[in-house]
């Protein structure tokens, strides 16, 4: 085998390996409401969440809406064709993301995560909900979540 044949054989092998290991560029996001930057920005205690998809669109019927006093999130239980899904609107987004009514059919956009503490799928935080009423977080709710975020960041620095 000549050097040229050997070099061509090696080059073909490298090209084949690259085709198998390098993933093509991702297509466009599934919605114009998908955000850039860290998908869990502003989420309290994000370590409990495993990001499964950076941005998804889900549609379903709202079965329950609950305003959480602890961190100011609004929990929306959504029944989709694929099963149950928890949707959470964080206080920082409540001035722009509407809170739907129980019984309404909505479409939501945000990161799909697995909540390891509770063992269920979520869209957290919800970046967009198709219908509902905007219910801005109170000054106290925003201050509370900012305090929680500061405390968590301090813990991560001390733990790491």
C-alpha cells in the first residue's frame, strides 16, 4: 500500500468518525417565546431540576392553579395528551406571563425539566402561556425569592 493510499484511507476513516460523533447544528427553536441564556435563570434551588429539553411547547387543560407562598411560584397542573405536567411561573415573570384559569385549554412554552425532588415532569419556568390573567408578584414575593436566590448562591459557593 502506498503512502498516498494509506493517507486517503486514514482521511476517510477520520471523516467517517466525525460523521458519527459530531451532531448537526440544532434547528430553530420550537417557539419564538423560547429564551436565550440559562434555561433555569431565576429558579429557586435549580439543582433539583434536570433539564431534559431547553425549550418545549406543550398544550393541555389546566386542572389546578396554586400560588406558592414559600417561593412565589405559581404551580399550574396541566393534563396533556402525554400525561400530567406541572407548569411553574416564577415571580420575576408574573408581570408578563399570564396565569390561566382552571378548566382552560392553554399552550405553554419553557424548559422541560425533571423535578428530582418530586419525581415529575415540569415546564419550569414557564416563559409564555397562551391565555389567562397577568397577576404580578407582590413586592414581598419578589423580595422573598431574591433572598432565597442569594442564600442558594451563597450555599453553592460554600459547598463547592
